[in-house]
């Protein structure tokens, strides 16, 4: 580990879990962000070209399909997207006829979303491509490594979500 990074980690060496870091390129969260950015660049290309959907439109459509009836506010939290951006994506999907909105049966003040029949058809087509793409990405890993990665990602996402909620002073949503 270089001296520059040891200065920032004084007192943590006994409990530190992070592998040695020579530069930002070795930091786990940077590496995860880079992996996500690579996937998003590739995903944006095929989702736009093949399906005329932005990645955010696809993600929101997929979540609406999986959680219908779904509240936009809850989906914004799940996507870690601000409510105004979620609103724009929701309006785009409504305009494309891929989802519909209606008063939430549990709270008349809220709006619920569900996919239209056209949205379900498109969801199935896009999801098949998502799975093909993910299989290509995972091709370099063994089945056991994929299972371990899935478990590790679940733990990291849950823990990081808890940390974010605590930083924002919000109660945990479990």
C-alpha cells in the first residue's frame, strides 16, 4: 500500500478488510462503479437501438411489471433515483402506452402503476435480451463463483442501503 493511502487509513490497519490500494483504480467501490458504467454503456446502446427505450425506462417498466400495482415513489427509492427523474420516466412510459396509472387502492392520494398489455409484451422481449447479455457477462465465472457473487452483492446492497438510509436520517424500510 502506498504512503498516500496509509495516511488516510491510520488506525484501521488491524481491522481493515480492503485489499491493498495503489490508486483509486484498486478501490472496490470504484471497480464496482466501473463495472456498472461498462454495462450501462452497452445496455444503453442495445435498449435504445433494439427497443426504443432508455435504460431508465426499461428498469422502471421491469419494476412496474414485477411489483404491480406499484407506487412510483417506492420505485424511485429502489432505483436510487430522485422523484422528479422517476416522474419524467413514468410520463414517458405512459406516453408510449407501456404502463397505465390509477389511484392506489391502498391510498387514494397516491398513484399506482401497472404495465399495459403492450408493456408486458415489450417487457418479455427486453428481459430475454437482458438475460442473454447477463449470461455473456457471467461467462468468465464458474457456476459456484456466480452463486457467491450473487450472495455477496445481496449483502453489500443491503448493508449499503442501510448506511445510506442512516446518513439521510430515514428509518430502515424492512
